[in-house]
C-alpha cells in the first residue's frame, strides 16, 4: 500500500481508472443491496398484512373495485391544485406497486429479485450471455419458455386455451409473420427481408391475421356471461361492435393490444 504511505508515490492513469471503476462497482453494489432490502421489507409487509376483502363474495369484490375506479376517476377530474394532483399521483403509484407485487408471484426470480439484478458487466471468465435471464432459466430447469419461443410453438406460451388454439390454427407463413411482428417486435421491412417477401405483402398478411384473431376472440367472448368479462374484454367487445355492427366484419378500429 505504498500509494497510501508515500506522499511522493504517483499513480498512472490506468491505475486511477482501475480504482475509479472499483469504487463505482462498490457504489452500485451498495445501491443494489439497499434496493434489495427495501423490496424484502415491502414483501414482508404485504404478506403479513391481512386481506380486508378475504370474507367478501366475488360479486362484492368486483363491486368494490368498480367503486374505487369511479372514485379515482372523479378525483382526477376534480383535481385543480398541486396538492390535488399529488393525491392522484399517490393513488396511481399505490396501484402500480400492488400490480407489480402481484406480478412478482408469477415471475421466475432469484430469491425475491429478478434474475438480471446484479448481473456482471463485461465479465472476464464467463461470457455475458451466460448471465442473461434466459440462460439462467435454462440452467435452473425452467426451459419451456425457451423451447416454445419459435413461430411454430409460440401458442404454448399462452395460458388461455382459446387464444392458444387461435394462434395454433394459423397458417405457417402467418405464424412466422405474427411471431416476428408481435413477439420479436420487428419492423415490416425486417420481416419482409427475413421471409423473402415485399413489405406490402407483409402488412397485408398481418391485417388478415389480426382480423382472424379478432373474429375468433369476439365469437368466444359472445358465449361468455357478461358478469364474467373483464374491463379489457368489455372494451374489446364495444370497439369491435362499433367497427363491425354485424359482429363479423373487419374490426379495423379495435386496438392491437386489446385484440391479442
């Protein structure tokens, strides 16, 4: 430790960069540990807190959720001052935290944190791709998501049997088009280059795919009782009926997220 004891000991630029990087890594590690402790404490509080709606019937729970949504909507419309908007933001932040907490129950985690938390950057021993969530899932035995991540098996990624059957019934070229566009999120030009087709043909086939999926999903929702429909499903039915009054039209005005 001559650089600490000798005042005439100078460090070159490479050594200074090394110490700066080490300090930065320690700071990132400390921030990550603090965030991890906060998440663990929040999870413990949420799990220990009693559910006030545990004794309510499903109908009363649904009615209570609707009342809360109407109250929040009125609060947003009546907001005028900075304090009013702060109250609205507080309610939305609380709803987002509750949603994220529920989503964590269905995530593949390392303990109580996602797989990509604390991943090493620019590693020297193991390549970086070995630390990705997909690689860690495969090593832990959760490899079904990786096996079904292709155009011909993507229907197994869906938990809904009706949506899965609709995707499964598509033609092979339609499956490829839908996979690259909806799951890989590629642009029409990129999909056209991969499939060896024109951009216009890719867009035309994509519209055909969406019309088929929307018509099949609409036919399924019509058979369900109205009280069992979610808000998104009701919104989809309303928009589909508006764009196709007979129920079997193009449904062009239905938003993509609500349809699939």
